[in-house]
C-alpha cells in the first residue's frame, strides 16, 4: 500500500471546536475535534478552552497549538478520507 504524504496548506478555526483544513494535494475538509477533546491528557486538556483551541496555527504544514500539541497531517487526511469528509474543489476557470 502506498502512503501519500500531505501537509496542511491552510487552516481556519470554525465554531464548535472544528478546523477547516486545506491540504497540499488540493483536498479540503472539516475536522471536528470534539472526540479528541473528550479524551484525558495534559496536552488535550488546555484545548477544551475555546480561546486556546482558537489559537491553532501551522508549523511547516502541521496543525499546532501554543501548548505544543501537533497533529499529523497525513493521518488527519486519512481520517477525513475514510469518513468521506474530503472534497477536491475544481479551480475556477
């Protein structure tokens, strides 16, 4: 099985602990992080605060938060694809 590595080219914070992610291959999708935020752990706990969650930014194509939490973009892409939540907008002509 071939693994296609991607990075996140842009992210936008949406209400309800969600991120709109655009990937380096042109795919995009919305990831709801409520499942991750329901887990315990010192890295996840601060992100339950809406203000902290909204501080998401990109570090070399990797979604990152100020507390150091980073999420693998290839795994995010794979999850969204498996759930049927990716689209590939066609460029306007």
